[in-house]
């Protein structure tokens, strides 16, 4: 915990700036109530600027400026007029890699009043977290083309896994299970595909077993990723902490996201847990171009990401205050979590969360 909490904000594109606006509103209010000295610096880095500036996504200087912050609050990245992959790789993935944010933490919690597509499941059944490795796997960008554009074309996209990368992620998951201290029992489930990926996921399995042996108080379990998709729908109450690879983590957290009520509520954090690291907090949902500028998008995920930021920075009471207020607002005020159907506007939801802090 520092004297002054310095946060960089990066709204990005589409509805990103709108949801970050509400998260900032709530951060300011809770900072007042908890006597936290909060300093915000906004960065105008987005697809819109990329299109105007002739292809500059983010400058090296901006990366260095951002590195001075321990926390970044991010909205959403992506623009309808920019080819898929450019902004994702050039901004989001670049920041994750530059700052070595090796943990992607995605809580899966059904908040009160939020509808889940799962029949007969309630908030007590859906409460786990996914710890997704965030710097390796097929995301490392290793690969290439041979004879591109010809009938003999070959494309490779290599998944890389390092012992160091697996170990720091698996260890963090076990430590997190201890911190979560689930009253139903602490458990870490490794989700991978050891029956097919017999090299890379063998490394994951061996690392999991070796590191897991240091945590006798935490139950260990292994699920293949395809089976995990069944269990997550059929018996989500089975899970406490899931640890998984980057690509599988990407996919299963979208499934988990809809189970917890959709992208309007799903929050996430890209963490560099090392001393002096820069972490980044973002709602899982995208830019929602259809809703841009309409004051109709759901800011709950972004506000919850701000709570994750506070928790990461050591302001647990402030984080709890936000999440309690969020639960009150979803549980007793909002009609739906879908954009345009909440019964309130984006800014009204932000106000409601502030009023109930
Ligand atoms: C996510 C997103 C990103 C990912 C994309 C936008 C690169 O889907 O954060 O889950 O694949 O990690
Ligand atoms: Mn994703």
C-alpha cells in the first residue's frame, strides 16, 4: 500500500470510456470515504487515434509512462474499422507482455439478482475463480507462413510453455486458494489437455504435482478442458480455483462469463504480482459498438474491476465496500444485466453504486 494510489485510466474504444467513467466515479467516492489519496491520469490510447494518427497504436514512451503506475484501469480495445488482431496484439497483448502480467484472474461469481442460464443454480453454486496463465501458449506470437498464398501454403502457430511460466502461475493459484480460504474446502483444479498435448501439458501436470505437494492443505484435482466445460455447466459448485493455460483460459472464461450473467458483470485482472509490477484491470466484455455513446451499457464489470484493483493495491475494506454496494444494486435495483434493459442508464448505475457505498 502506497501513500498515494496512482491509477492510470485507459478507456479505449466503443463503450470502454463510458464504463471506465463509472468505475472512476466509484473509485473517487470510495477514496473519499476511506481517506485514500487517489491520483488519476488518463491516457488517450485507442483505435480511433490509431486511425487518425496513421498507424500509431501506442508509443514506446507511453509504454514507459504506463510502467510508472502500479495499476491501470482499462475499458475495452477494438475498433470496427481496424482489422482484427491489430489492436489486440498491438495494445492489449503488448501491455500484458511488456509488463509481464502473468496472471489473468477472472472471478466467476453469480451476484444476487443476476440471472444465470443455468437452471436450478443460485449464487451459492457459482463462486469460483479462473487463474489463467497470461504470457505464453499460442499467445506468444511464435509462428509464420511458408509459401503464403499458394496451394502449398503452410502456417505454424506454436504454443510455448516454460517451466518458469507454469510454475509461477501454478504457485500463485495455490497461494490464492489459501487466501480465498473457501469454507467448503480449498481446492485447485488444473484444466488442460494432457491426453493430447503430451509435451506441453505434461510439463503443466508435473509442475502442478510438484508445486501442489507444497500445499497439503489444498485439495488437488485435474480436469481435461473439454470435460471442464461439462462440469462448469452441470456442477459449477465443484470448483474453487481453476488454474489453466492461456488459450484454454480465454475460452472457458467466456463460458464462465455467460454463466455468471454475461459480459456486463464479468470482471478481470491482468496481474504482475512481482514487486514494482504494473497490473491492469479490465471488464471481460468488449467495445460493444452498437451501444457506444447511448449511456446504456452495463458498467458493473468495470466497477467490479476497480474493486479488484483496490484489493490488489491492499485496500481490502474499500474493495469490499464496492462489492457490497454492487450486490445491493444488482440484487435490489437492476432489472437486467443486459445493455439497454437494466432499468437504469449507465451513469445512473454508477450513481447507485456510489450512493450505497
Ligand atoms: C480476452 C480477449 C483477448 C484474449 C483478445 C481481445 C486478444 O479475448 O481478454 O479474453 O484473447 O486474451
Ligand atoms: Mn477472451
